[in-house]
């Protein structure tokens, strides 16, 4: 049965009926709190049942980051027998409230799906020491805080190799919404991979400040094309469609992100940085259920191809490019290519280990 409740009513109702498995769907709302939640109840579970909740920044239909977080709850529920809940479209102003609500309701593991939640997690975790918080794509840790990452440097490096091999203008770009630790890692990996092929290549970075606004993504892509860029690696969610559409119309190449986006434009998308965060979240939930969660960063690399890999290649990609990307992947897995923190022009960055 599905009941429509505003948030205040849900808090009262939820405290009385929480024995059942809850699926909380937060709808679009005005700050400071999400309104209208959809609640689905299932037969009552044991009071000691393992409970996992996730706060999701965007719509669960974005065919990208937010949808993966939502679908991860199905995996957690089916594989671990957990009670699960989610709130979607969580604005920054609402993050602490949503996370706190989950903790008050007795969730054992609360997942903040995105590095943009880090400040809120640090604030809330201190107030709920018996709840473990995990940040997808984060770098924050604490006594009851863990972060989960794919290896952005590794996958970015492979995408940079493909871009450098395929560019004709020797100008490529990385396009995302925001600059924070993990997006910076993906950009730096992309830059290092491109320069391993063509040291003099120009690698630009561009930011839209919105993961899902297709119009902003189109404008940013048009500006990159006008600057001479002919390959754009997009690290966006719903907005990725705007990047791929613009490049298809103008004759540029795209590198997809998160899911295998080749099917969206087979003549435009060279390959994709496929990242199965749904499965990664299920893995970390299993660790938490077993009582083995630690306050550290759990990083998953190319040695786990079910979680991190390059997608299918376009017919436009040359055999030489495929071979070079494959060789680099094998070197990364074998740790013949590794990364270390360094300074670049006086700023914190990452470099190939041992390289000048």
C-alpha cells in the first residue's frame, strides 16, 4: 500500500509503524525541508533487522548517479534481507535534516550518495555515534564515517588515452558539474592519460554547477567546441544528454560516464567510464551488516571490472587506440602505473609515481 504524507506527518507515522520495511520517496520541495513523501509498507520485520537508508541528490530517473543509488537499495534488500529507505532530490540545505531523520529512525547504515554530502555527514555523524555513515564518492572518514570510491585516477587515465588518440585538434576537455576531490581526481587522471600519448595536448576543464541541467550542459559544450576542443569527456548525470546531443550535431566526439552511453549516439560516443556504484554500495552494506565497517576509504579499481571498466568502443575507435587502452588497463591493474600526491604549479594534485 502506498500512502502520500507530508514530511511532518510521516515522522509521526513512521515512528509508530517502522516495524515494516519503508521506502521513502522524497519529492521536489522548497527549502528548508523536503515535503510529500511516498511510503510503501511491507510485512513487519524483526526489530533487529539490518536497516540501510540512502540520501540521493538528484531524481531517481536520471539514468545515472542518482538512479544507481536508488537501484542499489533493491540489491541491498534482496541480497542482505535489509529494510531499506531513500529520499531523492535532496538539496544541500536539506542534507543534515535528511541524514539526521534516518539516524533517529534506527537505520544501521546511512549512505550519503555523493561527495557534496561530506560537510553534512561530518556534522550529523558526531550526533549519532551508533549509526554508521558512508559517503559514496567521498574522501571523508571518522569513527563512524566511511567513504566509498571507485579509482577515479585509473578510469580517467584510460579515458584520457582514448581522447588523445582520437582528437584531431589536440584539444580535449573534461566537463562536470562541480570541483571536489573525486571529480578533481577524474580530471587529473584524464589529463595524465592524455599527456601520456601526446605531451603537448591541451586538456581543459569546464564546470556547469548542475548535474542534471541539459541546457547548461549544451551551453558548456558549445563553448568548448568554439575553443577548438573536439573530444569531451562528460562526468554528468541527466545533463550528459545535452553534451552528447551537442557533439552529435556539431561533429565532435564524446566519452560517456557512469553507464555505457554508446547506445545514445554510436557515431559520437567513443567509449564510457562505466562505474557500477549500485554494486559497490551493496558490497559496503554487506561489510556493515557483518559488523566489519571501519572509518576508512574503500576504493575499488579496474581489478574489479564488474564495478569499474571502460564501456564498449565505437566503430570509430581505431584498433591501435583499443590496444593502447588495453595495455594501460593491464599496467594499472598490475600496478606498473600508479599515482601519488604531488604539487603541480604549487597546488595539490596527483602525478604518476616516480615521474618528474
